[in-house]
C-alpha cells in the first residue's frame, strides 16, 4: 500500500492570529490540513498532524510517514493506541509509523489549563467541577458546527463568548478542517477523540493540560473516539490530555449544572439545528435534556429551550443506538425512583421497547448482534 505522508508543518499569519498547516499526500490525493487560533504561543511540533492522520492510515492499511518533530512520549504510545483501535474494529490495520525526528516539545512556563467547551451538559459539568484550576475554555469551529455554517456558527460563538465572560475565563477559539478530512475515511464516532487530541497538541504552547469532558459513565463504556483509556495516550511532554466526568451520568450532571445560572442561560445540546436553531427542542437529544432539566427542577429556568416535553414524541423516537438507549434508561430510572410523571415513564418504556417501530425490531436485533464485537455486553 502506498504510504500516507504528512509534509513538514508550516506556520502562517501574524502573531495575533496564527495558523499551522500540513499537506497530507497519498497516491494522487493531496489535502492541506490546518488549525488556526488567536493569541497563541506557537510550537514547532508535528504531533497534531500525526494524531489526525493515524486512524485514516490504519483504515487504509497504509504506512504513515510524518516529517518534522514528534514527541517521544506520543511516539511510544502509538503501539497501544493502534492496539486499541484494531481491537475495536478489525477494519483498522496496525501500520508502521515513520517519523523524521523524535524531539520533546518545549514546555514554557506560565501555560494554563483548558477545558473543551461547546456549551453542552458535559462541558459545563467538567468546567464547574474544575473551575478553580481551569484558566481557558476551548471552542472548536469545524467539529459539530461546520465552517461553512455562516448562520448558526457566529451565533453560537457569541453565546459561548458571553458564557465564558460570565464564568470569568477567556475563550480560545480554534478553526480547523480536520473533521472534513477525517469524515472521508472513518465515522466521526471513532475520530472525534483524535480530532480533539490534535487540537490539544496544537495548543500546547499556550496550555499545559486540557480536559476532555466525558459522554459516558464508567458503567456504560463502549468503543468510541473519546474514551478514558484512549484520550490520555495522546498526551505529550508538553500537553496532558485528561478525560473527565465518567463518574456521573447525565441526570447527575444536569442536577449539578442546574445550580449555575450561567450554565442554564447558555446551555446548548442540539446537533440537528433545523433552521439554524440554537436548540430545536424537538429532537431526541433536546427532549432527553428537557427531561433531565425537569428532574432537576430547572426546566423553567433554562431559556435556550422553547419547547415542552412531549411524551408522545418521546415514545416515537427510534432507540437504535447504544448511547441513546443508555440515556433513556437513566431518565426512566430517575423518574421511577422519584415516583414522578407516570405518562412520561410509559413513553420512555415505549421508546425503549421500540413500540412504534415494530417493523424494525428484527433488523435492530440483527444490527446489535453484528455490533457485539464492538460494544460491551452491558451496553445492550
């Protein structure tokens, strides 16, 4: 197989707004990856681009060649990282990785501690848990909001700037096309963690550590791109990547963030965003979060939702993915324990039983069986 080659990264722009880019080549295909942000202390490392290209190289069974300097700590972790990805999916082949130079990135003093921040439940929870330690919040343009989304992206960015200002922390905004590159070869479910790690390494001249808010609890871990056994392996001598929040489920996290007026004022969970809505209030994730807020007694204090909980709608959502089912089970259990809202309990039971999707049951059972090689037994 023709190697995938990452050419030496280049820095562009003024000191106030800096961009690091590298050209990725394989056969006749060429693409330039970039990360840019304002107010950075720059590093000369190629770590961010090795991280971004490793899984696509594994999926293509192509040796990976990287020009420039690579962290010895990161390089030593590549065997374990590849073992994890290959174990999770047999389509990921272990590949040789050739680097030009092993050199620890410079670790200047005075660097801060960051937290990835989208305005969601997980990121608000991790921030509030570590707010005395965290010095910066980090929002990435080009991940859940495409760079081409010129309607919603500025609105979200402005909301998160205001939230960060209320929390007393600067917001570091990063723009990148990493997702555009990664989506061509591997599902975002498995690549989003590598993309977050790439951003963390890019920021290592400004930050010494970066929290990655967890989506799942220790009781419900399954293969996914951001994972407590995987995220720390992307760390370098200059950047510690910390997966945080597995001790709490979403019911517990929302109960915690409901104590913060700022979190409720700017909470953003929707990923469908029809009509460029900040939160549509109608999709599965929005309705799930509205149930969380109802359980926390905070539904009326969260102005970013203008739709009520709709049990009929909840009952008809297709409970097809492991994560969706886990969150529904958590909500149902909390409602049962509190003895609240029998109608909503019944809707969640219908949702989990696929009552309104009976024709899909056999297909779902087959899909779950096929996925059993990837998902832990407790996930079903």
